[in-house]
C-alpha cells in the first residue's frame, strides 16, 4: 500500500483516541455543511451531501451531529468555506497533496507552508505534483461484504475500473465523474459502503526507508491535525518490514 492510508490506523492507535475522534467528527461535519450549502439539504437530491452523510455514519458520528451540520448550512451564521488544494514536496522529494476547507485562505496557507517547512519540505505551485496522481473515486467495503470474486463481479457490473481485495477489505476505484453512479449501483448489489470519496491516487510510488517514513508520517500527522485540512495524499511506499517496526 502506498502513501497516506497505510498510516491511518498507526496514527490513531498512537494518538489520544478522544481527541482524534473529536477532530474527525469536526472535519466530517464541515464537509456535510459545505455539501448542504452548495446544493439542497436533501441528500436524495444532493449526491455530495449523501456521500458526506454516509461517510459520517460509517465513522459512527451521532445522528444529532449530522442533523446539526445539515441545519447549519441554512443558518445565516454559517461560515463560507473555500475548497483549497495545496501541493508540495516532503522529505526526500516525496509528493504531497493537501485538500482543505478554509474560511481564511491566508491562515490556512500560512499554516500548511509552516508544517511543510518544519518537516524539511516545501510547498509548490498548483499542479506541481498533481500531474503524477489520478483523481478518482474510491469506494471501500469491509471484508464481510463478500469474497473477492463477488466484489469483482459487482464492481464490473457497476462500471468500476479496478478492485483491490485483501484480508482488511475491498477497495474499488472508478472514474471521478462516475463515482455517484458506481457507488449507487454497488449499494444495490452489496449494501452500503464503508466510505465513498474522491481521492488522489499516485500513478507511481517512491520506496522510503524507516527514517524517511517516520518523517513523512509526522508531516502527514501534523497536516491532518490542522483544523482546515480535510485530506492528505502522498506517493511514498513502505515495505512490510518497515511497516512492522512503525506499527510496534
């Protein structure tokens, strides 16, 4: 596995669980509010809101929190958030993409630039690293959703492009513009997914050693700790031996 997602469980185990959960709920709520504000507050008529609520439920976000986030979009005091993407390089020239929802672009840019600099990296211009990633839809199912053949057959029928299955579950990839259609078809065949979202998938990965992996993990953790940052993606790869040491 490459880049960001493989460290998610490690960081959550090492972090303070309550703090991590609270921050995650805050980011999920912000996405729900933005989605509701950009379209209709009815998830059946607003695909982005439907996916945001689905992902919040998958993370066991309380129903009251979800409803509050939707209602906030129609309130006069709701903040206006801009979707911002930052691109840069971490230690060793590893590419990093940061997605944020910001009500103050200057503050967010300053914070992100500072985090990169402290890690020995640097921000680049928009487009400086995204050309080496594909912007695709990612649909994740738990292992119990079915065996690899069942998932593959459903994915092909739904119009997906690729499937990766292992003991942890199934990850289905599709074209970004087909994400809502494919996820809806998969939901009919397999039930509700664990998560459905657009991601930046690296076209190629860069192997890194334990020291570099530790630095990159710290960079990603610090970026995700910023309130405005929603998602972080990278193109580095860690072998199983190094992963075992980092997981210890």
